C-alpha cells in the first residue's frame, strides 16, 4: 500500500469517528446524566472495544462508557 492508500484510510477512519461522535452520547452510570463529548475527545480518549473513557460533567465520575445512539 502506498502513501496515498494510507492517507485515504486515515481520512475514512477519521470521518467515521467524527460522525459517530456527533450521533451518539454517553449516559453516566453514576447519576444517569446524558452528555456528549467533543469529536477530538472522542477520537483521542482511552477506549476498549466500543466503550470509551468519559467523565460526566454533572457528577465528575469518570468511567468506561458505551456510546448510545441519539434519538434524532
């Protein structure tokens, strides 16, 4: 695979992650607060499988949370 192929793959993965960050939210397991994170936070945060580390802006609890699809 040449440099162009690698760049194309990186751009596609970036676009998918940005789309996913804009169409999902997190629900805090501690206080049930629903919240969104920025695309950059979504991309560069610690993650395991589909779960990502997020900190609830309501109660401050940080944990691995699975993104939930937005209703709209």
